[in-house]
C-alpha cells in the first residue's frame, strides 16, 4: 500500500519582497497561516495521516497574494480573512471538497 505520511499538506506563502512588488507577506499571509494552524490543531486534524500546515517561501503566484496551496490535489487558493481560511479547512481539509470561490485562477502568476 502506498500511502502518504499526511493525507493533505497546506502550504502558505509567507514571502516578503523588498523591491516594492506585490507579495503575500504584505497581504496578511502570516495571520492566515497562524489561524489555519490553530484551527487544524483545535479540530484534531493535525498529525500523521491527517493534515500538515506548512510555511513556504515564494510560490511565484504573487499577483494572487495571499496564496496557499493544498496537496496532493494541487489546488491553489487565495484568501481575504479567517472566514475564508475556515471555509478551506471545513470543506477541503476535512471533507476533500474544493472551495471553488477561493480558487486562484490558473492565469494568475508572478
């Protein structure tokens, strides 16, 4: 049987750019990461066989900042506030249901 150590990973870009370009750090990405990490732990979703919440450097989708990506499905999200993070947790991380309204369009990049 080939199973992953974690069922899902969610990576939050926390990159800070010094050249004035758009970046996730300037769009409250760290607050989203911290909220997600706390909720996943509180809900009992953290740990082997479940969900891992990770920090990431630049994911090169700056124009959609802030961004997060869920693997293994490779679904890219943008978010505005903790309500959006909660919806990603409740729908995607718990139930495997993609939150279409928060998906980052494929053509949004650097």
